C-alpha cells in the first residue's frame, strides 16, 4: 500500500457563527474538519478580542495526529504551530501569505525550471476553477521548521454568470516528504485546505 493512502487530511479553519452577534461581536469558532467527509471532529471558541492563533494548539491537543496532515490558511503559518504539529507526530500543509521573509525565500526557488506536475479542474458555487501545481523539494528545515516541499499553485477561477476570470498564485509548504506525498496527493490536500463552513 502506498504510504500516502494512509494520510488523513484535517482542515483547521475559523468562522464567525451566524446570528450570534451580541454587543457588536459575533462568536468565533476554530474547527478541525476531516477532508474526506467534511465532518468537524473538534472545535474551540476563540476568545473575545483575540484571534485564532492562541486557539490552534489547544484545539489540536484533543486530536491524535499520527498519520494526520493538518492543513490551514496563512494565519496559521506560524513556526510554533508547525513545531506543535510535528511534536504531536503529525504533518502540516500551510499556506504562505503574510510572512514576507518566507515568501521571498519561496520566490527564489527555481520555479521556472520545474515542469507542471498536476492539473485539476472543478466546477461549483457558480464558478469553474483550474489549478496548476508545481512542487519543489529542498533540504529539511531550509525555509521553515521541518518543511521539505513547497508548492506553487496557480488558480484560475471563472465566474459562470459574468464570465469574469481571476488568477491567483498560492504558495503552500509542507513537512510531507516526496516519498510520502507526491504532486497529486499535495494537490488534493491543498484543494481541501479550507472545508469548514
């Protein structure tokens, strides 16, 4: 059996609860949902006047992370979060956005020399989306704690009603080694990164 077949994707994402606004502030929950069935297996309320970052580790402390790949958006691309996941015997796939130093390091990788390695097309929510993926492997920890692969995902969304198209490049990093997750598995994990809500 392929080791990638045993990986379980777990999306960590936060949402404000509709209709919960009191005193000008809505209840905000951080949840962990399984990629395969989109079932929330743990959630935690984010403290008022705070954000999701302090709730991340306590949320994951309640879950056995062996064989689990935690996926999360750029807010959670924190060194402490990556180390917490690794210490708990899990892996991560995190989106790089706000960390300018890390983004610059990713841009310096040899993307132009790397061929396209995966392409997916999906339709839903009134739009068609095409994703093109390249993967670059590097020395462990070079860019981020235990990171060994980076991705360049070019996403083109076309809205069916308007025909308007938008293109965006997303740059996730992961602790998964190539022998455990190749481009098709990484493409699927990245696609399912935000499932809650």
